[in-house]
């Protein structure tokens, strides 16, 4: 018989077809899983934004869920002192044991194993671990898939417009930043651009920390002492509390700070604050220029182009509108999950979005506007009432 692993427990928690209908906390309160949460492939808890109702009064808990085989694993893995786990509302384990005292205040403990093994037909061999999470979406069509899954033209139109909306929103935010800084500092626009690029180099988990480093080490000082750029970046980064990705050495914050110093001192990235040509050829050239001597990958360079350089040009009216095509950035988990929800399991990513950065930006905006609004069953999603639905 196949041994139960933590991955099995994650799959059981995520999949309503495997998860028992009746669950209870360690204290005996009934648990209703409205949404198991979004499967997290990065650092931090296993599931984000879960929605649970606890007890006869159906108190609603919204937050993260961490999965372990044993309750003691919580402390063995150091989660009690890790700020990434402060929003955990449920600690779900396969086996029983003393509830960790370092769980966040109000978090519940759920022993999943006894409820699963109460079914004599259960066997871990029936779980295809490779299918999770993307191949195990709900079997019923979601409203957005019913609208878009068989209408690729409408799908492309909707996602592209969402991408343009996202970029215009970024431009409006930059207008506010530029107006607030320009009145007191004539070099403000270059500093603002530098801070925005640094924020993008922080990826999703260290954006604030990278912005703080950019504020402590201004662009003018960085360019004046290029030989000391890496030292200055690392010294400023020593004041930050970093979110670290386990098992990914290339994402160590200190290494990325050193690469950031190289990007600004050894590539023409700063000059892209004046870009006004966003044709396909020009966009590809900008991505190549930022990559330099492989200080960053093309996906991250494309993300900087979409999230900073183009919105900066829109804010300063050096370009009138968003192009129909942008170099593709890396396809993130929210993008992939939103695409599966909108287009169904059998869609072709290359044909719909994976080769166009504008479409990727659109899926990110749809995820923010709709998928994060906590409609676990999607029945109230406004996408279903769009024209053409």
C-alpha cells in the first residue's frame, strides 16, 4: 500500500471529491469548507485565501491553510516564528497529536486522516498526484468558461482589454507619484523610475523590501559610485526582513540585489525611462538590453517593460495607447489558474495568452477583479453577465 505523503493530504484537502463532507476541529466544532483556498506553489502556507465556516453558528474564517502529516511538524518547520504564516486560520494534519501552542491566535486544528480513512473504499493509490492542482478543477463548467470557452475571439478581446485597463491604472498611479515628487526634486522622475524597476525586481514577495533599498540608495548615488554599487545595495538590504524561497538559490535576495546593481550600472536600463517606441521590434530590443550579461531573465525583463516602462511612457504621454502585443513575461500561478477557469482544461495557452505580455497582464487583472473576490462557487461572478454571455 502506498504511504500517505504530505502531497496526498494537500490533494485531499483541495479536491472536494476526496475531502470528507463532514469535518471537525480538534475541539469538536463542525467545519464547512466553502473554499479550500488557492494552491500555493511558492514560499509560505500551502493554501491561500481559504474560506471556512466553523461551529453551529457558522463563524466565517478567511485566511491561509497549512498542511502537515503531524501537528508537531508546525514547530519542526519553524512556522510559529515565520511572519509568512501569521494569517493561517487552519492547521490541517493527517495524524493526531498535541496542538502546537505557536499557532496564530484563533487558528483551528483539523485532523483529516480519521475522517478520510473512515471510508473503507479509500486508498492513496486512487490519487493521481501529478494532476493537482490544475487538472483537478471542479467538473462543472464555470460561468466564465461557459461564456468564453467556445468563443476564442471574445476571450481574446476581453483579456486584452483587461490588460489595457491594468496598464492604464499603473500609469495613473505613476502620474500621482511624479506630480508629488517633481515639485520638490527636479531629478524626481528618474528616481521614481528607478524605484519602480527595483520594486519589480523584488518579484511578488519582496517588492516592498526592494523599494526600501531603492529609497536608501538613491539612483544618483548609485551611478556616482558604480564600483561600490553592490556593497551599497547589500548594506541597505541588511535592514530588511526578507521572504525567502526555499530551494531556489537564484532567488536569494542578496544575489538579486547584486544583480540589480549590475542592471543599473552595466546596462542601459535607466535610459528606458525615456522610451516612446513600443513596436514589436522596439519592445524586443528593450528586453534584450535589460537582460545584459544575463543579470535577469527575459521573462523578468518583459515584466519590467509591462509593469514599469510602458506605464511610465503612458503617464508622461510619450505614447498614446497600449500596444496589442508585448513580450511575454513568465506565466505565474495566478495567470495559469485564471486561464484554466476562463477557458477550461483543454485550452491552448500558446494560442490564447502565453506568447503575449498584454494578455498575461489581462489575466492578472481578471484574477484581481474577479477571482480574488471570494466567490468559491463562482455563481455570483460578474463575468457571467457580460455582453455575449
